[in-house]
């Protein structure tokens, strides 16, 4: 079990991770659709505050149906057809007869009465045989996967391709071997994940709103057909968007509220670090004068443990934490290499100023590190820092830890190093409409040598910046192949508090080719084991 502090940190990281990328700094409000009340609160089963989990596991919808059938509240034909609405109606009738509020929820009192029903082993076996949904562990796993947001297809029909895909996604997010099989370890991890989820919505037939479907169809660069979108269930939308491209995503009202809260101000409360990662590692990047920096973390490190617990980047994508607390002490165990000697630091969570760009002195070299491309900030600060550097020194721009940001801010920044009207990029939308962008006036470093440091974590807007200057031989790219994300996202918000971030444009470079899934190849390649340390700055 993770501590509350660790869970809090992971949500803040998750929001930052899932909401970053190339954006156009534009949102659109959409009127809500009227929904029937039963969609908001319509569950057959909810987590009890008093029952042990193993008792809840046996109270699958099928067993509820069996017990109700034994008492005559539901027919064998209805449970054979897995008519969940009929089972809900039967449960309400049962609750009415026992003087319990007819909520269709399996609360403690209802469960006590229901579980008291005496049923012989022979009769139970007969009803289980009749019910096509009783698959023991498989059915319950499908139910948990559905409610945790992994299962998108039909359940109650054995292990389908939908279930295998859901299991693989779950295994991926929890650091398990991706077999698609429901082994004991996977099932136990699934039970733990489900136990930590405080509320459970049962099988809802609700499809996504017309507004959401229309928005996706009209704006996603692949132009998915509206007819298909109108059939997508609410529980399937995140997985559907994941299938369109890796960067489009749906944000629930709670997720979007936290995203807006954390993005609104440059004054943050936290550790003062950026966390980047892949399937193998998590990297801690300190912000100058932030809490971690003041505690002694002066350079990027590999994160080995957080509050004594091992953390993978997959963990960051799968934890859902509670309230954030200021003043807590967080223990970080870090190392210079993935398996190197561990250093331990204690960092106090406090307020700090988060700037998108910093001037770093590393290994006697001054470099400009861009953490993210923030609208109306990064280009202006880059111009200020370039002018601050000695005119006889090369300009070193560190994009090794830059996952993206505002695309237009990137174009403003790259204009500092190119003549006005130089072709920069072309955006291509779902209708194949193309719009070309050229450099603005204001070139300030015509004859200065520029080095750009990149890594596998260099993505989206940062890649576009490096790609343009490499094309015009205006900068030397040093490091490793970059991530290969050349899609631009736009955020659309809805009046119900939710939002959807869609990839709306494919980005073509000055050569009129996309770097999507290609990346930027460096002019000088550095061994991956040296890409994150001062060896690189010593070599340039």
C-alpha cells in the first residue's frame, strides 16, 4: 500500500504528464447534454465500508441474481439473458420488501439480508449452470477491469479479446509481465487496485454525449466517423482515444479541475522537481531554488525510491491519490546511473516558483535549460538569457528534459535564430487543409554558434525547435534520437467540467515531412548511459 503523501505526489505527476505536449493554447466551451438521473447514480454493487473484500468478491452480479432467483424475485430466463436491468429491478423489489431504501445498491443491510438466504449446493450449482455470466474469477476480473477503466468490450462471455486487451493494459500499468492471462499475481494485484477504488459504478449503457462525439469527429486529425463515435460507451472513451493516438485523452471533471489548478499559477506547492520516465526508469530533474534543489539535489538523477517505495513510471500512470499536504517530508533515494550508488535526501514540501526556462551552470559551462514551452513566457525569457551570455561564447540550449508545451511559443522562440519569413512548419488538419508558418522578425544571434542537447525525453515542441534549427544547419544537435512526437493537441472543455485533449494537427517540418514516430537524429551521438550527466556538457 502506498502512503497518502506518495499517492499525492503521483497524481500531481500524472496530471503534469498526461496534460503536457504540443498545445495551441485554445479551449472551447460546449453546452452539456441532458442526462437521465439514473446515469449519475445507478449501481448494483458498491464497495462496503464494513464488509471484508473477499466477501465482496463473491457478491458478483451473477451471485446476486442467483440469490434473488432462489427467492423468486428474478426468473431463470432473466439471469440466463444477463438482463442487468431486470436484476436491478429485482433488487429494488427485494429492498422494498425488507424496508431498505430502494437504491439498487448492495449496501450492508441489503447484503446481510441477501446473504442470509439459504440455498443448497445443488440448487446453487444449477443456477450457476443456467447463468451464462458466471465465470467465477474471470467474471469478477472483467467486472473489476470495467470499473477501473480498462475493460471496454462486453463482459460475461468468458475471456474475450476485449478482456485480454484490458488485462494487458492493466499488467502494463502495474509493472507485470504482459501476458494477457489472468494469473494469480495479476488477479491479486487487480483485487488490490479495485479495493483502493472507493466507489464502483456498475455496467452503464450510457454512451458519450453528442457534443463529445461531434468534437472528436470534427477536430481529431484522423477524422474518426461520427456514426462510430455515437456508439462509444462512457467507460470506453479513454481506451478509444488511446487507440486513435497516444496523446489524445479525456479528462474527467476531477482530473480537469486539478489540471487547471496546477497549470494556473507559476507558484506551486510540491518538491520542485520534474519527473520524466519510460518503461525502465524515472528521472528527477530539480528546478533551481526549488525544495529539492535546496535539499541538495543539484542535478538530474535516476529516482530509485520515493518514501522507501520503489517507483516505476507505470506506477505514475496508475495511482489515484487523495488530498495534497504542505509541510510534509518526502524521502528521495536517487542515483547517477540506474544501478549506481544511492544517495538519500529529505525534501520538505513547500511553495516555490516554477519557471519554464533556467540558466544552469554545469561543469563550468553555462547552458539554457528549457523545461517546458509556456505561452507568452519561454520565448521572452530565452531572448533575455541569450543576450545575458557573453557574445564570444556559444549558446547551449538543453532540451534533454523538455516534454513539450505551446507550439506557437516554440515558433516565437526559434524565430530568434532565423531570418524573418523563413519557412518553419506546416500544420495539416483532418481535412488535409495546410497552413504554413514562417519566422517572425527579431533575429538576435545571427553569427552565434548554437548547440542543442537532446535525449529520448525530448518531445513535441522541443523536437520541433531542434528539427527546424537542424534543417537550416543553424544548430548542432547533440545527444540521442528524440521521442518522435510531432502531433499538435488542442483542449476542448465542456460545461459539465470535463475536457478532451485531441491531436488536431500533424506537424510537417521545413522539409515538408513529419517527424511523428521518427524523431530528430542528432549530429553528434552520445552513449545513452552518458546522456543525462555532466559528461555531455564536458564534451561540448
